[in-house]
C-alpha cells in the first residue's frame, strides 16, 4: 500500500511507507559491530572506554554525513538533529551504545542505526519536519561498567543523584566521575544534560527473546517492560587451611553461597513463568585453591512484570539466604543495586506503531519486554513506545545475537514511517 502526502513545510511530495536504505543500515551494523570486537567473539564496549569513544566518533561522522546537526551532552549522550520548523519541540529516537561484556552487534546498536537510517531517509524524502527529529546514542544502559543503569537516560530526565558520581566505581576502583573526565566530559556539569523539549521517545530494539522468531511475526509492539531488582549479596565466613580443617568445623562462605544459589533458583522455578532470576556475577575471596573461602559476593537479577510478585519473591529470597547463613554460622548481608518497577508504554504511540506496521504490510503482535530498556525510564516521564524486531533463536547478550537483514530493514521502515507521522 503506497500513499502520497504533501509536506506543507518543505513542499515535498512524500511516499509512504518511507523507503530506507537497507544496505546502508547493514553496513552501519557491521562497521559499528567491529568497534570493540574481541578475538574470542563478542563486543566489549563499556561506557567511557576507548572503544566507546571510538564508536561515538564513528557515529558522529555518519550523523554529519546524513546532514544532521551533531551534539554531545554533558554525560556523553550523542545526538544527531534534523531541525524542525518548531525548534522548541523534539521527537527522539535511538537506543544505547554500550554493550554487556562479550555482547552482540545488535543490542542497542540496531536502535541507534535504524534511527539514523530513518532520519536520514526522512530528511531526503520529506524535508524539514514540523517538530525537530533527533537520533540519540545513549550511554551506560547495561550498567556493565558502573552498575549505573540507564545513566544517559537518567541524565536527560534529571534523575542522576549527585552522590552517584563519586560512589559508583568500576571493577578497577575508578569512579564514574573519573571515567567521565578521562573521556573529556566534566562530571560536575551532569545537570546540563536535562531536556525539557521532548514530546516523545520511540526506541527500536531487538526482541532478545524467541517469541517473534517462533511465531514468525515481523514486529513486536511493546506494552510494558518488566520490573527488575538487582541485588548484591555478600556472604562472610572464615578462611582456613584446605587440608587441615575438617568439613564439620568450616565456615565456608562458598558452600553457603552455593546452597543459597540452589535455593534461590528453586524458589523462582516454583513460582513459574514469567518470573526469572539470574545469578550472573561472582567473586570468591581470597580466591586460592588451598584456602577455604571467607567471603563470597554474588549478584541477583530478579524480574517479574508484576511489582507485587517481584517484591514478594525478593523478600522470600532474602529470608531464605538469612536462614542458610544462620544454619551454617556465617553472616550474610545484601544491598539493592537497582530496583525498577514495571513500566507501561504510551497507548497512543502504540496505536501509531500498529497503524504504521499495517500500512507497511508487516505482521505484529503486542507483547511485554523481559529485558530492561532506556524506554522504561523515559516512559515514566514522556510518551514512549518500543518496536521489537525478531532475534534469531532468541539469542542475545552473546556474540550469537542475530537479526536478519530483512527484519532489520522492515523495522527501520516502520520506524521511519512512524517518525513521519509524529514529526511532520
Ligand atoms: C538489559 O539488557 C537488561 O535487560 O539487562
Ligand atoms: Mn542488553
Ligand atoms: Mn539493549
């Protein structure tokens, strides 16, 4: 179905759906995916690292070549802007540039690059928009370096707390303020990132699960993003000699933590879908073959689409860990690293995406997101919507992550056409 529109502002005749340059989108994905790529496979591109800086420089160059005005804000988000007739209001699209350790080429990156391709096509085919259109590369969505989830988005929304700058440290002990300074961003100016001109945020992202792939559906329109609590647990026992300390006299922090891991997993398995828990990061001290471990720390990532169920499970986990520590004569403490309630996407924007998907002849389904996204924070403050494209076999947070060129291009076409509806 093709419709013809007239852009009153630029006097251009616009054909919908917009045509996007699919081969350029794929070249962008491959080129960006090579920045931070490791010999063993997968990308390491933590926020404010050399690879992250290099990726931003490459993106800025592509944005300029697309005819956009390029700007970075004080926390490190990068913007490419197509100025509207009314410059005071902006429609924003994009996603995050940082990756998880050894992550894939598509998580976050595809949303930025589809946005860039879409805005480039809009500039060429539709001319100047009524409201400004911007594509953004957001920073530290994953929290992989500083556990500072949605840092760039929180900067834009004015949600960064001053004490975080000196409190948040990476594994090397560097504070986030020091890392910002090293990347050329004066941390004391973090408040300058706040925006008050945003009318909407639309994020394209890979699904990272296998619903669309299994059902052979082209697009997911996200209704809500699950709630997520991340907690850091520390178990403290006593270091002893591995050869001379009888098993019944040990206070082995790892044995206690291992029992906690088994029981946490059992609790969440008993709860059943859609509850999920992951214990993905561990530290064992002193970390020697012949020493009984005296301190073990591990992370808990607990997700559920209903806040009440998430909090009930979190409480049950805490009580179980305390009981295990007591039975074994050890101490356990835990600290919440982040806790976000579920977040609903804007119904009117969901309708726009659905109408556009149908106009483009794409099949779609409404669905929740089990992964966290910048959109969940945006949605609490401005109208926000998410568009999912299929992930082959649902693989993500791994080098095996893949979205077919057809699916990526279809998503970018729907995104471009939706941005046209919103900004022209
Ligand atoms: C982000 O990718 C998350 O869901 O952890
Ligand atoms: Mn991710
Ligand atoms: Mn992501």
